[in-house]
C-alpha cells in the first residue's frame, strides 16, 4: 500500500487558489476574503512565493471594487494614527511620478493649503526609472518631506501640508512596491496605496492612468462609505488635470456615484518641454517665469478639489476661485534650501 503524504495547507493558499483555479474555477475575492488576505500579507504571515503568485494573479485579472475595499480596510487597520492627530480635510496620493510634464499638482496642493485646507499627501518614489517623484521635488520648494506619521501631524498643524512617503506610512506596502524590478510589472499595491486615506479625510482626490480604474476607485470608495471622492485620469497617472484636454471627473458625492466632464482650457495643445527642470515650479510660483501650461494645470487641478469640497457649485465658479487664489498667492513663500 502506498503511504499518503500528510501535510497542513498554509492559510494563505486558499486565496491563491481562489484566484488561480483556472478559467472556469477561479473567481474574485469577496471583500471579507480580501480583508483577511491583506491582513496576512501586512503581518508577513505568508511565504515570498505566495506573495509573488498572489500579486501577479491579481495583476492579470485586475482588482474588483470589493477586493480593493477589503485591501484598504486591512491597511487602515494596520496603520497606527496617534490620538490627537489633526483633522485632515483633503487626502492626496502621489504614486505615479511624472515623465512628460513637470508635477504642477504640487503647486495645486500648496495653493489649497495656503487658503485654509489641511492636505495630507502620501506617495512612493523611485520604483520606475525615468520619472520625477514628489519627494525629490519638494526640496526645490524648501519643503522637507516627513519621515514619520508623528512628524506629518506636526507639519500639518503648523503648515496645513505634509508629505509622507509610503516607506514611513506603511513599510510593508513600500517593500511590495519595491518588487517591481523583480516582477516586471506594477502590482495591485499601487492601486491600493492611492486609496488608503489613513487620516480619514473628509475629501479624497485620486488620479489614475488607465481609465478603466476610475470606476473601481469610485465604487470601492462607495463600499467604504466615503462620501466625497473625485477620481480623474491624471496627467501621467498623478492627480493633475491636463489643461489641453477635457477632464472627466468621476465622483462619490454624498454616497452617490456621479460624473461630470470639465472642458479643455485651451483650443490648441501645448508642445511638451524637451527637458524637465524641477526648478521651474518654484520659479513659476514666485512669478519669475511665465508658463501658460503650468499655471493652467495648477489652477485647473485646484479647481476640481475646490468643487469637491463644496467651495464652488460649478466648474466655472471653481476655476474662478482657484484663479483668484493663484493671483493672490504669497509669491515669496517657497524658496529652495541652500
């Protein structure tokens, strides 16, 4: 008689099997299954081979809103926000990096912060060659990125703006993002990280590159009972309106799914700059240079946030309000550190 091998299946194997059981046998995870799977991942209770298999199976099929909602719930459980943290008005993610245009959206967030909106920005850096990342640009504006959640809280209390890299916000997700050179593809963690909203901000801005992800973010936010979220196909995948093209804004507004197309701000497209000099952001803010595209991207992006927050009823009113803020900005505020 052949003796059967006895073994105990690893708890995470169930979730790999659900996703990978063939064309007819596989299915998406439920929200609760996604929650438990991400708990195991964040607590490092899985094997590296399981993580690789899980990430790539998810990448091939793409995340459902229910899966994304479960992943987000687990991550919010894992991140520890201290008691007495400041109330954050606007959550702003920055994970894509820019390669065709400068990251003008950074000026949008500073414009909003300077007019009374507390903005928490989180992101990642360096995972894709040839891109400009927010963390590396901030020094040119004299802004030091934070290195802990506690420091981000202090910065928001003092200045209404803080940037914290995912490396310090959730180190485990940072480790997974850094697997891109090994896997050759971005993983679902890039989608998840955009949606963390760790401070439970009342308003959330999200940018995506692939249009198909807009409803996934929108519906996941609805499942999480987030009342006010705006998702756009941002320039380069960041939260930045391309002023040369119409911009579809898909929102969760008081729990309802709505969308609105904002018209292009120019009739003709601008030529892409041959080189990207990050010093131009501070120069534009200070009024030392003119850049029609950069100013329009800055103002146009801020306008979407202003309407999201109920500061204006229509795109036209929001654009006028953002334009007034831009004209009255403190031009001597942002100076690169020596």
